[in-house]
């Protein structure tokens, strides 16, 4: 997913729920952004991880969607929901384009890899 973010121009916001994943997520997205004209901003969603850990899925997803809407309202061009647990929050977002989700990006990357492999195989003698 970091490669998808880096391929885009503009402001890319990445909400992060688990405090322990903020730094590695930031490294990934900031590195990918340096490969293009993109700017990456990883934002901790305070309290979201506690909701997730307590089993309050609806509250967790609502908080992630609210953070996504805020990011778009503040000028984000793209929001990437990098944690798989966030994917269902995409359906609750009311502003901006649909956010990227890790399952969606993973599937797209897999399809691209298979397509490239098939194309390469067709050109083998």
C-alpha cells in the first residue's frame, strides 16, 4: 500500500490506530512519498485502538471514518486506511474520494503481479 501512496501526487493522509504501528507506517509511507511528488502524513487517531481492543468495532470504525472525513476536509487528496481492521470504515466516509484500503490495494497489487507474469510468459521463446 505504501507504493500506491507514493505513486500519487498531493497530500496523502494515513490514519493510524495503534500507537506502536505509527512509526513503521510513517517510515513506509514517507519513503514511498519521496519517490514522487506526494506528501505523506501519518496521523494517530487517539482512542481508536482502545475501542478496537475492547471489541467496540462500530465505535472504532466510526472514529476512523471521522478521522478520514477530517483529513479530506483539511485538504487531503488521498486517505489510505493502511490497517486491515480499518477497511470497513471506508463505507462510512462521506467526504472525498473513497479511501484506499489495504485489502483493496493488496488485491490490486496481486492482480498486477499476475498480469505482469502472464505478459512476460507470453514473450518467452
